[in-house]
C-alpha cells in the first residue's frame, strides 16, 4: 500500500449513509467536514453509521453522475461522544433493535454515557419503558458485535491492510477474531479469509513475529503449494518445495522440513510416494486425484453394458443421414455402445462432432438418457449448436453453490444425490482440472456411462492437473484418436495449417486463402493499429462480418499487443464515450454501457433472469461463471449496479463486483479455450517464451470457424511452432491409473 503521505486527509462527522454492501463493506456516505462542507466519501467502510467521527485518507475523483467524490483508501473512525451525535448514531439503526424512538428514550435517560451503558451494563436499559431484559441483552450483544468489527478493522488498517479482511475475519470468528489473530496472524492467508501471504506476513512481522516462527514457515509452505496449484501442479516434490520455501522467507531448510511434518500431522497436506519421489499435496488435491483414479478404474474395469449389435444401428444412421462413417468413426460408435467409459480425441476436421452425434443417436435408440456438458458456458453453447441438444456447464449441471459459511464451493449433485441419467458426454475435456473432474465423477450414478471428448493437443486446464492427457497416456480408459481430415474441410487452410502447426511444420503464411490470411507488420504498434482497423472498419464494411462476430486473440496480457492494451484501443474504436452513455471506473478500467465483457471468476450466487424468447421459456437461476461473455446493458450510478446480458441471461451486480469483469473484445488464447468464433484476429508480437509456444498458436488457430487473420511477424509464428515447450505439471493421475490397473 502507498505511504500515508501520498494521500489527502479529510475529517468530519458522518451525516448519512447512502449505500453499503454488507458482504464486503463497500460504502457510500455523506461527511460533514470540519470546515463546514458536505462531501461524498466512498470506500470499504463496513458498519459505518451517522454520528461517527471519520478521518479518511485517499484522493479526490470525479463520478460521471454524482460529481466530485473522495475515495477513501483507509480510514480511522471513532464512536460519537456527545448526546446529539449518539442519538444520530442509534437512530440510524447502528444497533439492532434500536430505532429513532427508542434511541431518543435511551439518550434522554443516559446522555453522553449511553454507549458505555449499552456495551458494559445493558441490563440498565430495562429502566426504559418497553425494553425487556431479553431485548436489553440483545441490544448489548448487537453493539458489541459492531464495536468488535470496528476495532478489528482499525487494527488491520493500522497495519495498512484491507478493511475487507476484517469483514471476513469477523464473519467467521466473531468476537474471538483478535484472539485468533494474536495466536496466528497467518490465518489471514487461509482460503476462507482470502488474504495473501504477503498481507499476513506484513501483519505478523508488524506484531513482532520472528522470521523463523513455525506459523510463518507453515504458512509459507502452504502458500508455495497453493501458488503452484494455480499454475497447474497437483503436488510439488519435497526436494523442490523445501528449498523453494526456505529461499522465499530466508529460513533454514530444516525449519521447512519440520513445518511439512507438522502440516502433515494436522491433515493440511498429504505426502505420497510417486514414482520414488516424496510428493507433497494440499490434502484436497490428493483426495481429488485418488478419487478420480479410483472411479475411472472402476468404470473401466467394471461389468460391461449389456451386449448390443450396434452394426444395424450404425447402418440405419448412415441411411437416415446420407453419411458414410469412416472406419475409425464406426469403431468409435461401437466402442461407446459397449463401454462404460471411453475417450475420443482428434484435431479440427477429423469428425469428432459427427461421431458424437452418432453416439447420441445410438444411446437414444437404446433408451439411454444422456446429458451433455462442458467446462465453460461458451463451450456448452457451442456443443448445443453442434448437436442440436441442450448442453450445460459442469457447474450448472451439478448445481454449484457456496457452503453456508461461504468458504468453499459445494455441489447439489454428488454420491448422495447423483444425476438422473444413463450417460454423460463431456466435451472440451482438456480444460477440466482435477477438482472439477472429481465433482463430475462423484455425481455419476453407479451404472452411468461416460464419454470424454477433447483435443489432446489443446492447452491443458488452467487449474491443477493434466487430466485428459493423463487419462489418454495411462492406457486404462479405452480411447480412439481420429486422425483423418474429412473431404468437406480439406480445402480449409485453417484446418490444414492447424495440423501443420501441431506437427511442427511451417505453413506458407504468404499463401493467403479464402479463410487464412497473414498481414505482416514489423512493429507491435503498427500491428495494434491494423487490428483495431480490421475490427472497426475493414471486416464489418468489406466482408460483412459485424464486430460482435470478431474475436481478437493474443498470447499475452501485457505489451502493445497484449489483451489489456488491445481492449483499450478496441473500446475507443467500437464503443467510445457518448452523451447519455453511462460508465463507471474500476481501478484503471472504465466500464461503459455497450462494452463486451467477460466474467473472470466464478460467482455461484449471482442471480440472472432470461426473458421468454421464440424458442426459450422465461427462467431464472443463479451462477455466472469464469469465461462467460456478455454485454453491459446499463450502468446505474444511483444504485451502484451494472446490468450485463450474458447470452440472454441478464444479471445485475454491484460496483464492488466490477473487478470480476474485464473487457473481452480481445482475450488471451488461454481464455478462448472451448470457444469457436466466426472470425479470429490473432495478434503475434513479443511475449514471454512460456506463452509463445506451438500449443498456444495451435489453440488460437483452431478457434476460428470461417476466417483467421494473423497480424504481426512471420518469424514470431515460426518461433512459436519451433517452441514445443510443454511445461511439466506435477500430476500423478496417470501413475495412479497405471498402478491401479496392474493391482
């Protein structure tokens, strides 16, 4: 956090509270300043009420609708001292059970001592007519809760930590929060509190914690495991985890080794022998990996479905559709009919969709109820369009939500309440991480079939694990790889070049075709200008492709050709500011009515509504998920809300949720997985070596359905093809499957 000296300071008394979000403490209030002015203050100020004295540190900003505001980065608050201010405080419903009338009676009786009486001697409130002993105790308890939260928030603010952490701490630990922090300040970095290790470390060291304190070492080791899980690893070998943690916080390796033993004893981590290595897991990831392996082994080795003569069914499908299935497609359909679990993989144009449609028809003939699912909303929508059947995200299929404590994701469907189906087809399987696969497998009925579909050459999941690749390489699950490109797409340069790229060959990028173009630009700035012109002028006007059908992809977020800068340019070109068009700033990003946006975090509780359409009934539901794309319909400054249309599902969120959105005219290739776009404009500029790889280029090219335009340098594309770097992920699913098969 910046030094206090960099901020402006204002002081005064809170006159009114306009808006507050009880979940995170974001508040809009009016402040009577000491110089007699009345200003609007916004910031994280939980449990703020009229009558309080406020000393805020921050900066002035201009709101498009409400004008000049003071944005408080942190603040110091004190309870009112005079009888007049105490009345304002209580009349503003600061204390549960006390309204204006009761507040007047209490203040008239106790005057300046009112708050001391409520906190320390609530039984004296029974002297007021209408206040029973029970109500008096409830009033005292409510005030102590507010006081506890205030003290906790002020304590954290004194260490320059986010007030939001106080809200979460108090929600979970209540009046014991300060004691819990005193025993172990690193509780701030626990998942249910949501602080970073750096924030917890700042607090702990500020409280006098020693650098080699066991709590610090344990927290650092867990941080390393969680950080690496976010980078795709299910475990970290101890011989790598110990020195990395020791170097991170400058302690001897022996201290880290002892910390791992303590964490294992407490059940927070698990250690397993994986191919002779001491693998250190977060306990939940180890359990997920073991469960997935066990359930897949049970499916693969369990009793086969009743024998079916599938050849007449396949011949009937060919006659009805006018298609002739290739030998590998016939093999795929037959394998699905006689297996409880199978995997199907192949690149673009190899007939995966045709095979899946045939499998669905065979299952229909056999009377098998089949559910279709995919990891993201865009992938599920594409699956629906290709199969002409309803498909949903895994989260929606399983009924995802938060636990009552709000700590973790829970699913309505699991072993105790399985899905009502006889088969599940999972598309874009390469995007599924180990925890999501565990949730899906847990919800399958005992006799359910599972069809896993994906492109093994796509990028792996963002979350931990290398699930689809591990399943294919294990040899445990029956699998078919479709390799032949079908005649109807042989003329597509998108398909041809994609297969050349993944094979390590250099396409002739100077051979422009009807669907694949390479526009050479020597510099990133010139490339960015060309991309903006393509999206705003050339493609809409010359080729009749509207801007909403164009997706800009880039390997990186940073730089002139990164998604952040490209989105800034594209917003200026495609949705510039205009009179009557509302907008709202969040950090350095301005969100404007008409913007294309993407949800970047799962929000299981967000309510959405869908109006009745030509073919869809009106409905409501909850859950907007990472990767969902939408358009901002309205920015309501008065109510501090933004309304977004996520492909027909209209959701409304508070301004405090804007960090969960980002612009989506341009996105990283990783974010585009599972999607297909009519036209893709691919930015090829500078980037980190781990991002400029063959797999990233292949994934980008295969996102285009009708048109791919690459803009940049040919040598960048060639270097990406030659860079077949596949960062190793520490995952033991393949080992567990192989060992389970042999046991």
